[in-house]
C-alpha cells in the first residue's frame, strides 16, 4: 500500500470496505498508531469542551496544579487507550483464531486503529455542545451515538476483512469477548455484593 496517511484515512471514511481490506493485508502499524494517538488526543481535548473532564471548585488546589492534571490526562489518555487497544486486539485475535479465522494480529490491530477515525468528529461535537438549552445536549447525544455506531461498523468490517469470514461470523467474533467480559464482571459484582447483602439481612 503505497499511500499516505491522509489518503488512507479518507479511504476509511469514504470507501471503508476496500480500504480496510487493504489495511488488514498491508498492516501499516506505524500509521495506525499515529492515527489512533491523534484521534484519541482530539477526543480527549473535545471531552474537556463537552465538560467530561471537570474538577471541583476550591479544595485548596491552585489553577496551575489543576492545569497540570489536565495536561497529564490529555497526554495519558491516548497512551492508555492505545495500550488497551493492543490488549483487546490480542483477545479478539485469539477468539477469531479459535473460531477458525485466518488472519494476523497486525492486520486486526491496524484495522481497529483506523476504525476509530470517526471519533475525530468529537471536535465539532464539542462546538455544537456550546449551543444553549436542550438543543445542544440533544445534538451532542445523537452525534455521539452515531459516531459510536460508525466506529462499531468499521471495527466489524476490520474483523471480516482480516479473517476473510462472513459478516455474521465477524459480528460473533467481535461481540463474544464483550459478552464474556460482561459475564465475568457480573460474577465479580456478585462475589463482592453477596457477602455485603448477606450481612445486611
């Protein structure tokens, strides 16, 4: 794939299937990391604009200290998000391999990283969130759901193209680790909560 990062990114947004297929085959991991970090940084900055990263007033904390914490969060979020993606990709790759998929970890990682591209549009959402009243809140909520579904669809395409499986099996591969994680979290909550509830009865 002799293409620049901007051309690849535009292809993901405008021609997702063919572009993601090429990404999974060529595995441009370097570009994938750059794109993921940039998009995550934009999302972190946008979250401040949307009011997701707020600090309580007062408390004896200086503005300089709060600004430093904000900078650490902005820098740390993309890095932690990238590491999380690497781990989750390994889990999805293992599940896909167990289900008979023939693909590479690098291809899936690259596909997932580029599938996060719609999050770049959280920046204009932050501006829309400045609209007064319920209109801004409603538009931001609908926009966030739309971007989430867009990224989800691109991620499923990445699974399908990387492992050369049907769309149905790609959905199964993508959702199975999520279902397992929810079950494990449910069991953990039950283990922690049952003794507490038993003590109250």
